[in-house]
């Protein structure tokens, strides 16, 4: 592991320490746990699995402990999975493609589909940019390897443009928000809740969302070493079942979810209320259609020269947890 990667992981895990609870049940950490008890280390993002499970009342009562580490986006989370720093974590549709291109040790174990309207390319209020074609030559903030990266690529391709036609500014969401609000970038490709935050708090205007452009998929991705461990493999199955149940619950309890979401993330309630509808994600099985859709994303990045070589997405899939979708609906 390079020093740079190690530093990134240490910073990310340190940031997650404040969000990792201790005690009994699913919120249990290392303190007070019995010898030999399994601990599932979960990578999470803003308004992610921890907030959702808590809102649905499904965070506690497991036979194993869970610790949560917070990450700024999917790519650094999957770096941690590859390095063995976390066992499983949730990401969008593009981080697994970049991780696969780097031949990372990952397995996609669960899939969800949500509205693509939360994926957005934003411009500042009063911007002269009124159509995606006008992004040519402009500075566009985006997190490299994130779902927003593919959204931006797909929008450009639709306009007959490529990444060579813009000035991509590879920034994580917090830095991108600062650059966007200060006017140092012309546009920002991002996802909810940052989309809603920028619109409500910074007068951002929607240039184009992801409807009809991106597949709306996101995934839980596990470390193969965790799946090879019988105790952790069983914990992964239970965790995925709880998460699928929580997603089904959220679809009909938006107000309750938004309140917990705001409390857990520090977001204003009006931002959480605006974002939750787009964040509802329905559990789906990992079938040929899902794999093919992700393969299209991989092929698009290969064609653009943004990832090395080619990716066979199916080689990074473990569909043995597909029955979780059925269990969650019972």
C-alpha cells in the first residue's frame, strides 16, 4: 500500500470514529463485546446506511457488532474495502467500475435502484450556461470515479462532446461545494443530498438531471476476505436483509426518514425533506440486466480512456445474496 493511500484510509477511518457507536446490538463496537464476537466493519457515506437503519429501527438487536466508518464518496470507500480496512460498504454505480479497472479485491453483493433525478449537473444562479452543450470549455467539478463522473460523461456524449472538451476539476463533494459557491468552477456534477443542499442553500440551478441518462443503480460491495469468513459472511447476509427492509420501509415513511437523516448528518431539515424522495432505493436482484447496464458504463470509460484497459464487470459480482430481496419483502 502506498503512503498516500494509507494516509487517505487513516483520515477516512478517523473521520468515521465519531460515527461508530459502542455497546450492544448492531450499534456495538469493540468496547464491551464478548471474545470471539463477530464485528462487521461497514463503510458509509453521508445520509447512508447508518442513518437509514436507525430511522427504520433496524440498527440494533444483531448477534454481531457493527462499526461504521464515514467516507466522502464511493472511490475512497472501495479503496478501504480493497485494503481490508472495512468489510462492506455502499456506493453508486461507477465506483465499482473504477475499482474493477484497478483489479481491486471487491465483490458486489447487493443492488438497489433509485430515481435518477437526484443525480444532477448544477450551475450557479444566473449562470449564462443554459444547456449541456454550453459546458464546452468550462470548468466542471466532479468526484473522480463517482456516479457523478459517469453522469457527466454520458451527458457530454449525448451532446457530441468528450472530457477533452471540458476542464474537469476532480474534487470531493465538500471541496466541490466550496469551489461552486465561490464561483471558481462553472458547473458541478453531484448527487443528493448535495444536490438539494446546493439548490436550497446556494441558489444552484439544475442544468440536467440523470433521468433517462443513468441507470440509478447503487450497490453494497464487500471484501472477498469477509465473505470467506463464515461468521462475517453470515453477518453480511443479515446486514443486507436489514438494509433491504429499511429501504422498503423508507419508501412509505419519508417524513420519519428525513428527520433522522437531518439529525444524523447535520443537514437542515428542509434539505433532508427535499432529498429523501430521490434517495428512495428499491432492492433489486443482481441479474443479467444489472450486469449489462454496468458493463455499458465500464465500456464508456474505457472508450474515453478514463480507465486502464477493459473491465469484465461480471467477474466482480457475487449474486449469492439475491434471496435477500425476497426475504426483505416478507
